[in-house]
C-alpha cells in the first residue's frame, strides 16, 4: 500500500511540474500557427511562389 | 535668274516638304507604336486581372492557407522532376501501407467481434443443447428404471 501511495504521489508531482510547461508549449504553438496563417494571408503570392520554388528544389534533389 | 531664284526655294521647299513628311511618318510611326504598346499592355492587364478573378488565388489562400501551400509545394515538386524518383516511390509505398493498415483495422475489429459473438452464441447453444441432452438421458434413465 505504501509503495502505491508513493507512486501516486510521485506521478502527481510530475504531472503538476509538467502541466504548466505543456500548457505553455501549446500556447506557443497556437500563437505560431496564427502568425504563420496571418502571414500567408497577407502575402499569398510570395508564399505560393516560395512554396513552388521549395518544391522545385526538393524535386530536383529527389531526382538525383 | 527667276528660275534660279524660284528653283532654290522650290528645292528648299521640296527638301523641307520631304523632311516634314519624313518627320511626320516617323512621328506617326512612333505614335502608332506607342498606341499599340499601350493597347497591348492594357489588354494584358485586363487578361491578368480576369485570370486572377477567375482563379481567386487570394480567396483560396485565405480559406485554406496550408492546403494552398501544400499544393504549390506539390506542383513545384512535379515540375522539378521528382515525380518518378525513389523518394516518391518510398513516400507512396509508406502511404499505401498506412492506408491499408488504417482500412484494415476496422475490418479486422468487425471480423473479430463477429467471431467472438458467434463463438459465444455457439457455446451458449451447445451448453443448452448439452443440458437438454442430459435431461433427456435422465428422463430416459428414469423411464428405464420405472420399467
């Protein structure tokens, strides 16, 4: 019983320690996503041409 | 004298006339060329605007930004000649395997469920039948004993 309680306590401690970091990382990823989407919407031509060029280069490398 | 007097102005006039005609034609040609260039430019702009309106690239990007970027990447990849390459073969193979696995999992689940149900039903029926058989044999024994 003591072992189980100890395990539970350790797991709870780890969760409490990790949870804020996970929440922070989630927030950062969501912010980055919204920034990327807004940039693409503001500069569609530039982004599409860049993606086209990147795809072309990847295709050229893959053909070798 | 008169002829020389009159000839010189005439020659000058002729030169002037021919010069004026030449300048006019060059000017006219220049005007015509610039008009044509302007017309061609305006037509090109109209065509480009028409194509832009019809394709609605900005709207599509606004609606689905990542999809459009992926499509542009794919078009660039194909233009770069990567379509018939080992990397494409590997990617397609991996995708096929994943798709087959994902399609097979629900199918296998259904099959297993059906199999377990049939096994359980069969076991229940066999238990009932065996119980019934035992009862019958008990009855038969009872009748035999009675005899």
